[in-house]
């Protein structure tokens, strides 16, 4: 991963703070928040070029559940973030 280590990137996902990265020329935006005391909402979408649809979103009970779901999702040419991390540039590290 350019711009940081994959370990730091995954750790940052657990904070649910907004972050951005580039994969194959597309900028992606990740964010998470708690809409109430019992739910964690996380989402990932393409922001440059813009896409009105979420690439991925998750509503669950824990942050760990959401991060693990994101890490297992084959969102990038049928591969997971961890499988393509060498081609990702983390621009908000």
C-alpha cells in the first residue's frame, strides 16, 4: 500500500473516521458512524469520478463486524482490499 502500511490502514478503519484511497485511478471514500446507541453504519463509495451509489455499506452491532465484512468483500475486480492493497494509494493517512 502506497501512503502507509496495510496494517495502519486496517487499524484506521476501526476508528470509523473518514478516509480516502485511490485504486486504478478511482478515489474511494470510507466513513463510519453510529446512528444510534445500538448500530454502527459504515460505507464505501467512489467519489472521483462520483458515483451516487454506495459500493459497499454495512449496518451492524459492532465496529469489528463492519470492518471484517469490508475486508472480506470482493469489491475490486472481484478481489478484496487485502488482495489488492499493493495497488492502493492511501491518500488520507
